[in-house]
């Protein structure tokens, strides 16, 4: 991931179909009534998403564009505008590159992720609303 607001960093994640599905469902339910619009459509070889969501006292309008084969690799960009700005940020652009690097490392479970400066977390706890927990 890279953003103009923050240095580039790499997040490693162990994913299987069931965990991926739970994470997507959790993200949708977390948006709940905060979003008045959230849609995805296919545009040729790309997937384009647009959303309008309330974030605290601000409205975040986002446009996402992703492309790739999604089995081995993908690239995407998420541009978000905040009105009024959040902590002085009126616009954010995040570039995301994902690639499959092989099976999960020994000792990792589907859903585990490793974030620089945070360590390895059991993401399954996040999707169940308990907050991050150290991975086993």
C-alpha cells in the first residue's frame, strides 16, 4: 500500500475463501447506515467502485478502480474526498498492489495478517467484532 499521506508499507495476509467472504461481509455490515451509496461494476477488465459514507462529521466520497486476474495479482487505486476535511485531510489516494506469494507460512491460520509496527494479528477476531487480537 502506498499513499501520499503515509509511507509505503507491506501487509502480509493468509487468506482462504471462507475468511475472505467473512471479511467482505464484515466490511459491508460495518458500513451499515453510514453509507448512502455503495456500488461496484465491471468496466472492461477493471472493477470500479463508488461510495458515499459518513465518517464522523464528514462525508467521504470514494472511487476505487482495480484490475488484475485476482487469483495471482491485482492493482488498484482508491481516491477519497472528505467534506469537510478530516484532521486537515481533504483528499486521500491509496494505491494497493496485491499478489499471491504462496501458501500460508507455517503457524499461520487463514485470516492472520502482519502489519508493520503492529505485528501479526488474528483478523478473524476483527470480523467477529472483538477487535484485533494477537495471532496464535
